C-alpha cells in the first residue's frame, strides 16, 4: 500500500506492514508481550467492500512497523 505518511511518520525509510485478521486482538497480544504501540488501531479508509485499519509500533532499533487489517463490510 502506498500513501502519504501521517504526521509524525513522515521521515525517510520504509514501513513494514503485517497483515492480520483481527487487529485489536493482535495489538492486545503484542502489548501483553511488552510491545508499545505509537498509535491505537484506527480506520484509515473505507472501500466499497472493506475497511482498512492500521496500528503503528517500533522495533528495538526505532524502525516503524505496523499491523494492517482489512475487515470485509457486511452487505
């Protein structure tokens, strides 16, 4: 996915996105293991058939990583 970075993330480098089914569950699981998130899961887009959600965190070297989920919309 390509997009303009959100404020606070507009620095040189690449973001590695991990696709997950349930972003809140994965965020809770990683938080319980000591991972600190920079942003809570938040919706960034609504498409015709799904939404796009992100939650950003950093690795031990300060690189930005993110969880991404694309839940389908119910008809």
